[in-house]
């Protein structure tokens, strides 16, 4: 019979201290796995500096075409178009076509997530 010694790290409890009623209430109230995955996908969408720059430009400039976004973000229009599609797929921006132009706008969900992200980064930096 072998005995395995497990070292306890400073970021784990040294004993089982489960507050079962509280923990069970929280477990029942947590979002579904699908809701958590959707939220994680939204967060990942802003996890790229170029996509974050696009979102900030849309927040500050309102509705903008890919050409304007490329100029503001100092990136190619093809790269901006790629990142704008990723933001749209995550529900953070919406788009509309006007003739040969595609115009993007930040959604309410995108604005809320962007505000939270920018506020957190300001706290960390400050």
C-alpha cells in the first residue's frame, strides 16, 4: 500500500468548510452551461487588442464603416473586417449595408461589456 502526500497550497482550504445551504443556493442560481459559454465567447471577443480598438472606436464614433475603422485603428481594412465579423458573431456589434459600404455599430451588450472591460483595465493601471 502506498501513501501519497498531497501538499496544500496557499490558495486552497486546509479543511472542508462547506457552507452547504449557501453553496447549494448559489449552485441552483448559477447560469446554465450554455449561458456561461455565451458569456465566455463575448469576453473572448474583446480579448484581442484590435477588436478592443474597434469596439472603442465604435463607442466613441457611433456608426462607422470599415474604412473609417481601419483608419482609426491603423490596421488594414481586411483585418478590421475580419475582427468586426468576430465582434458581430459574438453579438457585440451589428452591421448594415448601405450601397457598397458596411457600417458597424456597437450593441448595448457590446457597450456594457466594453465599459466593464475598460473600467477594469483602468483600475489595474491606476
